[in-house]
């Protein structure tokens, strides 16, 4: 036993000694590529600027403009609705597809590959492809995708579901395959039918997978930008209380659009980005806490 501990110490000693040499470059890259730009971004949210070098401090005026912006409020509620629908649709479909593909069916691996493939396609490409598909279908009814906010909203839901279901499916398959056969056999021996086994045994025991997939779909829904820009570009537009509102615009695209109005709005766009970060962080932490609490209870 003593020799074994001595051998472990001989291995760990050089690791502890040289660990900083390997960690330092990554840590410096993290500071330069994330921490410093993040701090600078917070500072710029309190400034008017064209470039960071000519930033002029204006205090909270940028944040005041954000909360008076009807377009930002609309984008927030639009994003919230989109996130709720996407989270439910993607996770329910991904789970039941995963459940079906773990039931010893023929060609399961082929189906897994096919379902996963849309995740490999870039968001902009997907947006343009689905735009042509939707417009081709709606043309038969004398309309087009960006003519109606409802069409655009559900078009985005269909696009993101088609793209992400396969990815979430893989996570659910990993969770389902980790279930103990003895536990499932015990449930069958106790007289549990298929529905009872699914809802009282399987789902509670794949809560870690549900936590991960819910987190990913939540953050992906709030951060969606390229698909939104390529599919609808926020259109159609309407006038509301003298302000222009892009009906299908989500939060990330609203921030981008605000930045491109003119240089006097760069600080406002940065303030929106800070609020956006806080919002996503709070929601993600709350979701993780809620679902992980269920993991502990099981």
C-alpha cells in the first residue's frame, strides 16, 4: 500500500510542478479574449462611442433609452414566447425520439445519424434554405413568410426544432442507455405498465439529461441570431406609438439592428447587450437550480 502511494506521489509531483506552465497560456488567452472585452463592454455601455478609443461618458442615459425603446420590449416578449415554445417542442420530441431509438429497433444507428445531421449545418445557411421552402409553400396561398408575423414566428420555431432536436436526442440517448436494466426489470416485476415505467421510473432517472437539454435549448433560444437574420430579418415591420417595430425580431437581432442605426446608438446597443447578458445568466441559473433540485429528490 505504501509503495502504491509512493508511486502516485511520484506521478503527481511533476504534474503539480509543471501545471502552471500549461495552464498559464490558456488563462492569459481567457483574460485577453473574454474577461477584458467583457469589462470594456460594460464600460462602453455607459458611453457614446464610434470606436472604443473615442468613448465619451454619458452615464445612465443609454440605459434610459433602452427601457423607453418599444422595439426592445417587443423583442424581449417575442424571445420569451419563442423560448418557451422551443424548449417544450424540442425537448419533448427529442426525448421521445431517443426513447424510440433505444428500443432495439432495426436501423437505429442510421436514424440517429439522420436526425443529428441538421445540427451540422450553419444557421445562416439553414435560414436561407427554410426561407425558400416556406415561401415556396406559402406562394400557393398567395402570401410569403415575411408578410405575417405569425408565419415568421412559427417558421423560426420549425427551423430551430429541425436543427436542434437531433443534438438533444443524442444527450437523451446517453441518459437512457445509462439506466440500470435491473431497475427497469424490477419495475416490470412489480406490475408497472409501459406508461408507469416511463413516467415514474425512466423520466425521473434521466433528470440530468433533462437539465442539460433544457439549459441548452433555453440559452440557444435567447441567443438566436443568424437564423433569425437569414429567415425573416425581423420582418414584417409595423408602426406602434410612432416607433418602428420589427415583428419577428428576437433580442440578439434587435441589439445588432440598434448598433447599425447610427454611431450615436452604439452605446445604446452595448447597454442592451449588457442587459441581455444579465437576463440570460439569471434565467440559466434559475433553470439549473430548479431542475437540479429535482435530481437530488430522485
